């Protein structure tokens, strides 16, 4: 397992977090950002919710990283 494979794995994880819908998935499981906007963001659950919303906020750079990854895979074979 090389560095490139590890980076691709992190990219896939970021893609998985970015597509989670708040209304259909997160709110039903008590993972809504409005519930943790107070001072409880230091907990593990609050940190995970912050990570999910950070990846949803950075969708445009994530799209560019996906395009770069696809381009490298096409060129390298």
C-alpha cells in the first residue's frame, strides 16, 4: 500500500461524508448541526458533526481533487 492509495482512501472517505444529507440522514440520527452549535462541540460526536459539515462546505475543492485523481488514473493506466 503506497502513499497514493492512502490518499485515494482519504478522498473516498471525504466523498462519503460530503454526500450525507442533513434532512434525510443526519437529523434522523440526532447528528444535526443545529443541536451542536452550542458549547458541546468539544465532544467526539460534536467533532464528527463538524467534520461532516466541513467536508460539505468544501465541495468545490473536493470536486477538483476528484477530477485530478481521475486524470492521474487515466494517464498512468
